[in-house]
C-alpha cells in the first residue's frame, strides 16, 4: 500500500463550518420574517397574530409591534419578583397573578392598543375577574410589570416612556419596569385623581 492511497481527498481538507457558524446560518434560515410595522385590523390581530408562537406581537392603533426580549440578568430580577408576589399572594389571597404575555386592550384618547405585559396582577376587587380559561384579559390590570428590553434605545423608550404613558392613560393603577440598572428601573403609581 502506498502513501498515496492513504492520502485524504481534497474534499476532506476543506474546513467544515464551526458549530457557531452553522448555528448563525441555521438561525437566519429558521427565523420567520417579522410582520412588525404591518397595518392590520384589531380583529385580524386577535385572529392571526395574538396566538402566534414564533414572534410575540402587540397591537398599537392598527400597527403590529414586535415585543423584544430581555437579558438573563433582567429575567432573574423578574423571577425574584414573581416568587415574591406568589409567596405574598399565597398567604394574602387578595389578587391573581398572570404572565405569559396575556394581552389586554386599552382604549386611549389617541387610539386603541393591545399590550402584553410580562407579568400582571388583577386585584380581587377588580370588576373584571381573571378567568382560568382566558388567554387574554378582558379588563384593565391593576398592576403591569415589564422586564425591560435593552437591545435598542427604541426598546428602552417603548417600555419606559410609551407604555408608561399608555398604562397611565388607560387606567392601570401601577406599572413596574424591571431592570438591573436602577437608573432604568421604575415603580409607578397613578394619582388617585387621575
């Protein structure tokens, strides 16, 4: 047997893509196209986009908005607050806690929005109870909690300015923004007069 017989073929000398290279390529191929910015009716939003599993959308006066994700650090703060609320509500059953981006509708002076807070609370005295079989809340939450998304300045502004204003105008009594940096964290309560 000669050395020539054992020599690898040219194809074997070509470098195989790394796992990271394959993952980046695969992710780009698998990621569904975003419909953010698309104008749709409220009925079409509830029917075609609300339950979509690939991309989480909110609806802002006829326009789809893609809900961005938070960092692991912010998630840990979210998880801590969720455990705290669950513990408190177990010993003081005065409200129901929900999450999983359960949406609700806000009729605002400038139009209608459908928001999906990361976590929300419905007090037992709320005139619209949170029902077990619902996948969207039919009333106004008593507390909305958002884990701040910080990938882009527009994401930060959306949670810290736009949603803060919408929740206040829509009648949400309290709004929390969770984030590791105290400068972007916020705990807001509407005045009794508003």
